[in-house]
């Protein structure tokens, strides 16, 4: 785990309330729409990468998912989510770590969700480590739902440079282990009223013959 990155995000979450962060929204509507369309069995394993203190975990539990994990660099952010969930937090697996380095169980997840983590990886080597991690952890036939800043989205977030994608380049970053199912675009309005364009793709994990 990058200690400096962990410190950065812990500091952000300690010093800023939810509505002081640009990425906050009460519900991750774009993600939920794509997840709902997959109509996954509720006993299938789901991983929310960079879930932090977002409410996606609340909505997954409300939909009846019983095997939900949240991974984030910031234990501070996840502690806030646990507090919000109350007794329900005990039914969630909380993983503090760097998604490019943490050990995840092989071929376990039917759904890997990421809103705004992958675009923070600006170097080819770290992007490759992320894709490899997803290819190992998502079972054949499982899905990725990934959202990043679009090509007309912000160039920086939280003081850090980001990589921006359209649907073609985002899907290509995960090939050949994953193939595109669908894609979408969402314009997020920040709490301060600014608009941020996101690209979303839904990808399917290929079987071992097509893995990385």
C-alpha cells in the first residue's frame, strides 16, 4: 500500500464532510442503473472498489445482496460508512488497502464496481496491475462496472492528476480479459454546482482462454 496515498485520503476524509467533496452524491444512480440491469442473483459476491463512505453498499444491502465487500485505501472513510450502517456493517467485508496490491480471492466476484478509482492511475504499470487484479478476482462470466472521468471531464481531482477515457479507450484498457457489454455517460453535479462528465462501461470477464 502506498503510505503517502493512504495518508492523503485519510486526511481528505477527516477534514471534509460528505458534501464538501466534489464526488459526493446521495445515491450512485448511474452505477445502480447499470448494476440493476445485470439482474444478478443476490447470493453472488460483489466488491465495491474505492467504496469509501459512499452509499452504494447501503443500496446493495437494501436490494438483498448478502455477500458484499468494500475496499478502500482510507480506513477513515470506511469507518464512517460502518457507523452509518450501524448493525448492518457486520454483514459487510471491509478491506483497507491498495487495490493494485491487496490480495483478493481468485475468481470470487460476480461484480466488481469502481466509480472513480481507476482514473487516478495515470501510469501504465499501475493500470496494468489494476487490470490484472480484476482479472484474477472476477470469476469467468462476472462483470465490471467502471466509471471514470470522460474525455471532457476534469483533469484533476483532490489535487491529483487523473486519466480520462471515452468508452472505447476504457474498454480497451481491460481487454482481452474483459469484453464490453454496454457503456454510458453521466454528468455528475458536484455539491458546489459544477458539472463533471463521467464515462461508464460494463464489461464481462472472459473465460481463461482469453485472460491476461
